[in-house]
């Protein structure tokens, strides 16, 4: 059982093709290609963390979720995911997923090393254990934010990753190329730099 990450599928959102210059002629062809890419890579017993903006208001979340063969899809809420007025996910929508959160931290093992991964729809400057090498995965920006080569963070959105979910191994390969320089957010502010 493997772990995968994606974000910003925007199923059913015709205008996202134009907004993000996606290489699809129609929303139907986009939806079919994204679903095919997920189902080719992510197995039924794997876990898929979707970091928000699953479906647009005009889409049918039940149909899109049913088309994903993976049984274990966890959603980190994005700005286009349906919420109540007080910010909670709408009950019927949340029921489509194994779990729904605004922010989530998980522990994974990669090559014998335990790694903390902090996930949020939005890019963070610092996050839990960031100064100890924790990874941060985000979406929302559709590949438009410049990568910070000193931060162990990555945009897992569809537009930033050739419309392919990323595995823990894919993320590890990205992170190993970075020049990690932790932000010292504990420094005494009274000291001069």
C-alpha cells in the first residue's frame, strides 16, 4: 500500500482550462484524463491525499469520487471545496472521503527514515517541525509560486506536476535536490542580525 499526493483537480471546472492553460479541449476530456492518471498510478488499497479544490461548484463530486478507484482518499480542504457558513465541510461532501481536514500532519517511512509531512491547501512559510526537516506539501497556486530551493516544500497540484499524482518516493527525490536552510524562528528578536 503506497501513499500519493495531488491537489487542484478542479473536476467539472471548464474555466480552469483557460485560467491555467491546461492542454484540454473540453472539461470532459480534462476530467477523463485526470481520473485516468489517478487510477493508473494509485491502486485501490493505496492512500491518496488530495490537498484541496477537488471539484468546482458546477461539478458532481459524487460522480468524480466514485470514478476514483482508490478507497482511501483523504481531503485537505481547499477554497473551492463546499463548506458551511461557519467553515466546516458540507456533510454530504465530507462523507465522500475517508477524512477531511484543513491541515494534516502524517508520519511516513522512506528508506528507513521517519519523515513528517505537513499538508495544507496553501503554501506555508514555516510549519510544524520545518526547522527539523519536515516536508510541507501544498496546492492552490497551480504551479505559479516560484520554488524555494532552501525550503522542504512542494506544490503537489495537478498543474505543477504534469497532471500526475506524486508518491512519497517522488517527493523524496524532489526534496533531496534542495539546499535545506531552516528558518530560525526561535532566534531572540532583541539580537541584531
